[in-house]
């Protein structure tokens, strides 16, 4: 089963636009906070992509490796990320300690991610039991696949979908320019994803197995949580520089972001189908394609 993409593409369109403000913090402290937040973002996304590769290997046991099965699991994964981002967009202004909240969500991802990896083999038996004695149309079968995949990944993907917006919120509240913060965090976030998908597919799965890879992912996300918790002690106690305005939604821009994300994910799946004719290992084919796309996105950010 091929791993899905986990770009932060869908997360960009839903961030609240924040105004720039001058920082009252010493330049050295601000630089340390920026470096720590970028490192935490990179580690966290790297861990998620390793989890993702492990989950999709497990999902292959339940749903198979057909194009429909792959696409439905991809949609479930991205839906969880979008849900997490939407939650922060809706209620992010109420979060007093964004860095502490980030650390808690990373810890939630560690626990739920490892548990999901270990529990997914049982999903194959559950799916077989649910469909064994039923003669159903393909759309109904796909609906069952989507529902089970979304329910299984809801907690870890929603937690991870909320992390990047929280980091951006925390840094911009401290007087840093919104566009610069978002661009840098987005770039480091994507580079972490690139390292995660390449490392998982080329080294970790073959050397440590699926469960071992999940534990490595958990350690990376736990490191990101610890770094964010230390950062919380420095920055969450500092009063925000001005109040962040919440403007009316720019529906046209959000619509453009939605269409751009949908177009990119559709193209990736098409590219994967072409590469599958050249590379025998379908998981490796999508990993190589994904690594190329993520690397280009990171450079662009």
C-alpha cells in the first residue's frame, strides 16, 4: 500500500491573517525562539510522515493496495489534518499558551500514533468480518473503507493538523512578522516531512520493521513536544504584543487555496499511477514522487 501525502498545503488557506508588530523581546531571545520553533516543527512533521508510512503499510492488510483503497485512505488522512487546522482557526484566539498546547498535541500524537500502528492489524479482521457475508456495490464498500480509515486516524491526524497553526500563532503573538514566520515554519515543516518519508521507506521499515519505525516516530514527536514545552516556559508567560485581529474570512483566497491543494493532491496520485508502471514497488514509487514534490515545496517556502 502506498503512503499518502501529508503536505501542509491544505493548512495554509485557513490561517487567520495576523498583523505585523514590533518585538519587545531581545533579539537573541527572539532568534532562539525562532530556531527552536523551526526545529520542533521539523521534528514533529518528520515523525508524522514516519507514522504515515507505517500506517499505510498496515492499511494494506485491511483494504488492499488498489487505487481506490489508496485514495480513500489518503482522503481520510488529509481530512484529519484539515479538521485539526480548522479547530485552531476557529478557536485559536482563545488559546492562552499556544506552545504548551503544541507540546500536549505532540504528546497525544505519540500515544495515539503508536497505539494505532499496533492496533491496525486487527482492522483487517474487522473489515473482513463486516463485509464477508455482504454482497455490495463498490461505492458502498469504499464508503466503509473511508469511514473505518477516518475513524482510525482521527485522533493523531487531527492533533497534528493543529500543530503548525499553533506555532505560527505563538510566534506572531510575540511580535514577529506573520508572513516571515509562516514561510519559515512551513518550509522547515515540509523538510521534516521529506526526511520522514525518505527515511521511513528506505531505512526504517527494512531495518526496524513497521512497529520499530513507529517507535522512532514517537521519539521524534516526543522530542518536538519537549522542545515546545521548554519554549513555552520562555514565551507563553510573555504578554502578547498587541491583540490579534480576526478579520472576516477572505472566501476568494480560501477558495483558491482549496483548489490549489486539491489540484496538487490529484496530480500526485496521477504521477504515482504513471510511476507504478516503471517502479515495481508501489510504496517506493510514491515515496520517490512525494519526496520530489516535498523538496520543491520546501525550497519554494
